[in-house]
C-alpha cells in the first residue's frame, strides 16, 4: 500500500481472498475521512462485485495477475479506480437486467453490475494500455472533526 497526499493505492492478486484486504482499506479510509457508514457499505459492495467479476471471469489463463485499486476522497466524493489487465470489459455497456420479468425468463447474471451502477453516483470506463480502468464515485458528506 502506498500513499501520496489523500490518494491511496492497493495492489492485489487475482484471488478472491484479497477482497478482505480491499474491504479493510475502505473501512480505514472511511474512518480517517469521516465517510458515512451508508456510503462505505455502498463502496464496499460495489468493489466486491466488480473485483469478484474481474477475478472470476476476466482472465483467460490461471496465472497470477495484479489489480490496482486506487482510492481518493475529493470534493465530497469517495472515488475508487480499478485497473486490471483482464479481457476488455466495459461494465457500463452491459445490458440492464429485466428485473420485472418472471423468474423463469430472467437470464443468469447481470444483477450485480446493475446493483453497482445503481448504488454508485457516477461511473466511467476506459481501456488504456491494454488495461481496463473503471472509476466509481460515491457522494459523501465529509464530517470535519476536530
């Protein structure tokens, strides 16, 4: 973990066990910056969904890959950026699931991405240098203590 000013980065392996480290860091940043519990819950849930998808479905091989997760608290937003070298995938382009359809007609998958898009206040995707870069923003009210 490295820190420069407010920005914190964490490099994890493409292993689901690493999600606990990410969650711990989100909680730590939240405490240090007075981020409300509801916002931390949303950020943690969105991160878990996106990272689990990258780790579980993003790689064509079984090799070890690095995923970089960057955090910042700026201008009333909790900002998270995920950078990975998985297959190109834009979660914002995924079709919204038919939540009103009868259960028998619902395709498998897609609900987690839909939930993530709903819980975050802003998301942006770009493909750069053979990497997926997803930025998510959650609006927060900073509690300026002491």
